C-alpha cells in the first residue's frame, strides 16, 4: 500500500491511497472461508459448499467491505502519523468509471487543512472591563424591598398611592401578556400613576408605553418584550388589576437580620447594607466577566485574520448530516457557522500556546464550589465535606455533565488568561450604567 499527498494550495490537498491485491487478499479470503463454513445452500452440506459458488455469491460484496475497512484505517493512520491538522473529514473524489474488477485500486481524498495564523493577546485594542458597584440608591431600594417582602401583607379593595398591584399587561397586536406586580411609584409618568388611584380588582387601566418608566429597559421586565423593541416603543397596553395589597414594612431588627443571614451574622442596618452590597457585587462581577469574555471573543474574531478552505468545507457540509444538503443549503449553513469555526481555531491555538489544561481535580473543585453556592441559596450554609463530595461524585458520573462542566472550567481558565494578558481599560459603573453600556446606549 502506498499513500501520497498532493498539496493543491496552502489550505487544500489530495491524498491518494493505492491498494494492491496483496493488501486485502488475506482478509477477503478469511471472510469468505467463514461464509463457506456457515453457508446453508440447498443441495450442499453445511461447510461443503464449493468456494467458487461462495465467491460468485458473496465475493464482490466482501471485497468492497474489506477494501473500505482497510482504506479508512490506513487513511486515518496516515493523517495521524503525518500530523495533518485537517478541518472536517476527508471527502472521497468520485470516479465514474471505477473498475472493481481490477486487482489494484487507487482512491483520491480531498482534505481541507487548518490555516496557519498567530493570535496576539497583547495587541492594542479598545476593550473595557467593567467594575459594577452597588450604589446607595440601589442599597436603599433593596432594604425597602426586604422590608416589604418580610412585612405583613394586607389585602385592599381600592388602590392608594404606594400599594402593590398585581395584574396582567396585555397588547394583542404585539403579543404582550405578562402577569406582574407593580406599584404606583414605578412610573416616571405621574399621570400614569394617578390612573390607578381608586381602582378596584377587575378594573382595566390603559397606559402609553412612551416615557412610562425612567428607563426604557424596564419595559423588558414588566412587559417581557425584547431589547430591540423597547427603545421608543409607543403603544398602548392594558393593565387588568387582579389583586391590591399593601404591606406593613418589617422592622429592621435583629430578628429580621437573623432570618435573612443566620444568627449573629448581621447586627445593624449598616452591616445589612454591606452584606447586600457584597452579595450584589459578587453577582455583578459574573455579569461583567461574561461581557468581558464576549468582548474579547469578538475582538479576536475581528483582528485575527486567516483564510479557510471554504469551498471544501461547503462540500463537506453537504455530506455530514443525516440528509444530504443542496449546494445552496450548504452555503447558508457555512455562512451561519463560519464565525463559530473561526473562534474554535483561535481558541484551540490560545489553549495550546498557553498550555491550558483541565484536570479531573479542576472538575471536582469547580463542581463542589457550584454545589456549595446552590446549597447556601437554600439556607444550607455549612454542608459537610462528605455531603458535597457525594453530590460531586453523582454529577461527574454523568458524561453529559462532565462535558458541560469541562466547558465551563475551560471558559473560566480562558477568562483568567484574558484578564492577565489582554490589555483593557478598567471602568467603574453602577448596574444601571452597565446595562446601558452593555446594549451600547
């Protein structure tokens, strides 16, 4: 057997596999002998069927099967031995007049090669890494929300200023139907707030969305409309009142502090605000990190230039699924997946060049930390190591979970690498300012 490679250009090559009779004859003969031992053909005893008859009936099919097995095995070995970094899988070149009656065969395979390129993490850029802080206004609002949440709920017949009003926003044309709880104080438009005063359960209040809130992004929360739709949204929505409640605010005392955080953890309003600030900024840090990771990803895609074997990949896409695609469909799929493929190559180079590895110990530690945080959310502040380890073992016994956790761990390693090596400007912002910056407004 002889395998050769013809380099078409930097990104495309043709591998030719030449197979002679000596390469496959032994395997074909062995299979046919087994067929002969087990063949049941009328007029012949089992195991006594003439080989010529076996050859006539099964010979061509066995030949094709054994040559294909040999071909695939040797081609894969060649790609590994030659350390060829290919994209997709080799595509056999169709030969219309291929002669299976010959004894020696030659097969051509097209291959797409991964491009050579460099990734410069230290290059000049305009990236910003945000530090989101919980400002005094947010802390005061959170304290008030806690007081209302743990206060005494009192049902009412009619709406007065400051009441909590549960109901449903609707607009048939826009497909809006969202049940939520509001208060008259949330509206920027004071006329809108006044419309609720004196209303009862079952009443419908019609509001204009234009200028309804101090920030149009709040329409995303209260109406459940997408970000692209909220800016300048100027429609009428109906709010059908279902419940009216007021709350007698909970007193800010030690009993409430202990209920919130455990006995003795917080003992004053200042400490309460500090705890809220710490918890909020920890969550904000995750959001800021995700934006930074997304921004670095986009920057690397924009600035890391290389060509791909596009024509080869489009042909490969036509064959890779359960159902073959047309050339037009493959073109569309390639356009949708090109950036993903480009980033896979960039990410792979970054991982290799910086020796980023994920060990089983990394997976265990990451999973244990996630579990401890989840347990803390349900009030289990100090689970035993044994309990956590048992849950970790169950999680990591699932292959799908191992894959998911591995991706998360590598994403965290990439983030830490970017923080270390990518240049950026640090910017301190409130959460509201971060939302505006995130959406580019």
